[in-house]
C-alpha cells in the first residue's frame, strides 16, 4: 500500500509545461512531459493544440 506523500520506488523525472497564451485567456492547457522525451517536439505539439491559438513563443 502506498501512503499519500510517500516517495515512489522508481522516480521518473517529469516537467509540467503550459501555454501562457491560453492561461492569459483564462484556460489551462498543459501536459506532464517525461524528461527523456523529445522536448522540442512535445512543446511544439502542445502549443499547436492550445486553445490559446498556438501563438506562444517558446522560451529557450
């Protein structure tokens, strides 16, 4: 049984990315992305599918 707040046996590094343009319009649009994934492709896909219009500028 896993207790809430207890560390997992295997930790997988992830980051949460969100579209700021959607957020500024009052919408939450984001995704948890595994660090090992192709981040550039994942971010491009996230912005393209954003209800914020995908007009966001990707920080570098």
